[in-house]
C-alpha cells in the first residue's frame, strides 16, 4: 500500500504554526495575500508583459486594453508591469532595512544591556536619535547622500535602530539577573559565550515580531519618500514613485494611484497581521492563556 507523502521537515514548523489557535483566519488570509504578492514580484521579470520603462506616446492614459490589463500611464507605459517591477524594489528595501536594523540593534542593545559602563552613553545617543522625527531624518539623509537605493535603506534604517536597541536592552537587563547567567559569570565563562548562548536566545522572539513591524514601516516610509521626491531615482519604478507620477493625472485616471496603492496597502496590512499573529504565538503569557 502506497504511503501518503509527508511534508518535508522544513515545512512542518510552518504547517504547525498555521494550525495554532493564535494563527486565525485573518492571519491565514494575510499569509496567503503576502505570499501571492511576493511570488508575483519575484517572478515579475517573466510575468510582466512589457518593459516597465518602454514608452508609447500613442497609447498614453489608456484603459484596460489588449496587452495592457491595467491600462497605461501618462507616458504610455504598462501599469501592470510597473506595479509588479516596482514591488520588487519596495520589498528589497523593506527586507534590507529590517535585517540591518535588527542586526545592528541586537549588537548595540546587547552591549548596552550587559555592560553597565556603556549603557548610559549608548542610550543617550539612542534617545537623541529618537527625538528627531524619522521622516525628517530620512529626508535629510537622502538629501545629503543623493537619491539611491543604498541611501534610502540607510535613511530608513538609522531611525529604526534605537527602537530595536531599547527592546534588546530591556530583554538583556532582565535576563542578566537570571540565576543561570549569574552562575555562568561566576564560573568564569567567556563573555562572548554568555552573550551568544544565554542572552541572544532570549531576544529571538521579540526581535522576530519587531522585525515584521520594521519591514512594514520601511516599505511605507520608502513609498512616502518616493512620493515626496526624496526616494530612489524617479526612473526606477517603485510603488511610491508610480503614485508620485500619477498624482498629476489623478482626476483623469485615478488608476495610476489606485493600483500601486492597493498593492502597497495589502502588503503592509498582511505583514502587520502576521506580526500580530507572531506576537500572540511567541508570547509565553498568551500561550498559557490559550492552554
């Protein structure tokens, strides 16, 4: 009798997570929507029917027609292709910002939380950064370094780092007083080993949740910067750039803003819902209530 194929070991944690009570219907729909968006953007080079930069003045501001399922913009470029390709860069900037913010925030937060002499200096620096509105700081950094993908990632990352540092520091301050950490210090365990083996694991759950919020915030901030003309070059399609170009023709063709706006909203909403589900799933207090 043939055996039913079992899911691979890599997929089993994902399937178990989807069956948890904290992972409700809304979170499952959000996961499906986000997966569709990610797959479409990853395969945009093969799915997009046209080059997003190819202009056709004879077909400008057209509605859905053959070969252009969402119509064309004011330069005759295919809107569907531009939304797909634009999503690639928006997601890349969001993911890069989340990863760099979490890694740098983890390192700085561990130092601030474990070494008392460095705590006051580091946290005053973080407080100074948090006192500056993040959008204004991002605009200033992009204006200083010029419009490029690297500049945008750095401009969005720097305001996010203090939030991660404060989170990691709070976790480390609490875990540092635990008996097993004090025992490791008393036994002369190397400092690096204490940080990596005993303290980093305590930060994993909150950092996963914080990372999802940073990802959604970074995608939205990139769109805001691009809409204001302070993002990547206008020649490079992103959801923010597409909406910025379409705002002049909103009364004539609102779809120029509507379609990238829907993609942006669905992406951010899905990430936030998954972040809430991850928080509920990883919070031990909520686990006890569910049990």
